């Protein structure tokens, strides 16, 4: 009887120990999970903050820029850096409740401190706006941009990245003359310089050219003594003015019917109607 009672007691003790150990393990597990959840919560909170901080940094606009009201009063023109000391300039989309619609001619000309430029609202960039910005590396513009003036980015020797608007319709003559794009051989086709699917420089020595791109800048072949025959693809949407002014070797230009060939030469010969008619009769075929 005594042994039987001892066995019962031992069994009960063993059960109590097992139960106690189980409770202890569950408690520790919950604590561990709590710690992990706490850690993950902190880590997640930290992760949430980073994008916001990053976005804030990217969207922070530059202070001290100089603006003037446009002639028609529809918006503001960025006319200079003013008192802004930023090397990486971000232009606000609006100023005094009106949009920033233009960058004035020569606004940043010869600005050696400018490294990066971002402006999402402008419609046009004036002549020589960034000419001589020898340290400018990249420029980013929004879909509102339609016009880039002549020599706008000329002599920007480090510029090798620019984002054109899909609505761009005009690029001025020599807009990228002696820029960083000139040094990159992958930008050339048949000796002509292309930037973002626009033909911007045509100082080629080829006699026969096939042009297939979205747009052609003003005056790309002006004063070229080598070109004889040019075939312009129907994919070309925008034609620059004075594309073929002073081309003594030119014999023929083939293009789609909807284009008025007068735009090729009208600036230099707008008063010489006889010459224009002779030019169109001899050289232009559709």
C-alpha cells in the first residue's frame, strides 16, 4: 500500500513539473514574440519614414531664385539664380500662385556653380539659357516643355543627361553645340548628332542621308558643303526652320507631303521669292 501511494505521489509531481515547464516555455515564447513584434514595429516605422524623408528631399525647392511676371500675365519667368546658392537647383512649379512658365534667355549663362537643374512646369527655355554652364551634368524638365531656344545648352561640356518632354515641338539651332553629348559617339548616326530622338547637329560629311527620328532642330544642315541627297522618314513629326540654308551641294530632299518645304529656308531667303520657287522646283520631292 505504501509503495502504491509513493508511485501516485511521484506521478503527480512529474505532472506538476511538466505543466510548470510548459507554462514557462509558453511565457518565454510570448515574450520573445512580443520583442520581435516590437523590433519589427520599430523597424517598420523606420522604413516608413525613409521614403517620406527621401521624397521631401527630392521635392524641396530652391530658395532665392529671381522671377518676373510674363508679358501676358499668365505666369512667371525665371530670369536668374538671384540669391540662390544651390548647386542643384529645383525650381518651384508656381510663384505667387501663378505657374513658372519660362526660363529667360541667358538666365544661367556661364554659371559655373550649377551642377543639376530640375524644372517640371516650364513651357519654353530661352536662347543661351544655360550656355557655358561647364559643370552642369543633368537637366530634367516636365511634359509641359515645348520649346528649347538656340544655343540653350551650348558649351555645357559635362551635360550628358537630359529628359525631353514628350510634347517638345521645337529645338533651336546649336542648342547642344559643344555639350557633353558631342563627345559620346553612341549619340551619332551618319555623322549627325541625336539627343533623345531629336536630330540636333548635322555637320556631317556624308553625301547621302536617311533621317529617321521624332524631330529635327533648326538649322541642322546650314552651311554644310557635303550633303547632296536627303531622305526624311515619315516618322519625323517636327521639322526645324532653315534646315537646308546655304547648302551648295544639295540636289534633292524627299519628305512627306504634309510638310511645307518653305520652312527649310524661309529665314534667310524670305524676301527672295524667285529663289525659293526655284529651290523648291529643283530640289524638293515628296
